[in-house]
């Protein structure tokens, strides 16, 4: 994505439709994308082995687990904010990563 060059249609073709469309304090269009992923790793206590069983994303809101042994959950979230000019060109963008 390049400031002053990339259009709304290019953004949609590369990363899809935004989760939220609003306006900033200047009245320019602001698109917000929220992407999250949860990974669950289970440890089989009798053998001491690890296996990643599944992951879920924010689009489905669903997750599955096949076992009740010890598990470790890792969640990551990225929020991407893209501001467009009146001509529908990327004016600026920013992103935040969170891991917990």
C-alpha cells in the first residue's frame, strides 16, 4: 500500500472489504480492518508431545477442540486503519498488533 497512489479498489482487491467504514475528524473516509487469530496448542501429558490442534479467526467466531488435556492459547490481533482522500486515494494508514 502506497500513500498518494493506492486506490480504494486496489485495497479491496488485495485485502477485502473493511470491518468498519467511518469518517475521521477531517471528514475523509476511514476504513478499519480487525483481524484476529487464536491458536491452541495441546500437550499430551502421558507422552510429553505438543500439537497445534486448531486455530480460529474473527470472521467465523467458531473454534473447535478435540481433547481436554493441557492446552495453551495464543491470540493475536491486528487493527489496520486506512484514511482516504476525497479522490479515494490512500492518504495515510496505521496499524496496531496485540498478542496475548
